[in-house]
C-alpha cells in the first residue's frame, strides 16, 4: 500500500503545481489587459486548471482514506477549507469567463477579483503546507 500512497501523493503534488502554475500564468496574461487573450485563458482553464481542481480533492481524499492518521491532524482541516475556497474562486472566475460579457467593467472587476482570490488561496495553501 505504500506505493499506492506514494503515487497518490505525487499525483496530488503534480496537480497542485499545475493548478498554481496555470493560475499564475492566467494572472500574468490578464496583467497585459489584452481582450484577445480571453480564448487563451479559457483554453488554459479548461485543459489544465479544471482537471487539476478536480483531481486535487480526489487524490487528497484518497490519501486520507489510505492513511487515516491524517484525519486527526487539525491543520489539515484548515488546508481542506482553504482548498475548497480555492476551488470555489476558480470555478466562479471561470463562470464569469464563459457566461459573462467581460467588456462590462463591473463583471471584469469581479472576474479579476475571483482570479486573484484563487491565486491567493492556492499560494496560501502552498505556504501553509510547506510550513507544516
């Protein structure tokens, strides 16, 4: 079972790295303020960010099932809560990207807010887990 847990952990780390990398890349692309980049952002979000935000909780849950000692660690509960917020902000920003007119200033500002909150929560998870 140790190999299975190791594979889950590696998949979890790869998913986290890809999710953070794409969130950072999208923020950098948005900083250029070019309206033509929305298709690139949607493509990155669809092909990398959404699968990563799905497999991260999945592999994390499977790791907790495999190693039940993790459930008793109180810091892990905080990590799960922050992770769920990161998933929420990621999906809210993607919904604005797909279903809203980003030429409207208010909607665009909400989109940028959700993107920044997503990046901030992912970064705080990385710092939090790195500290523990």
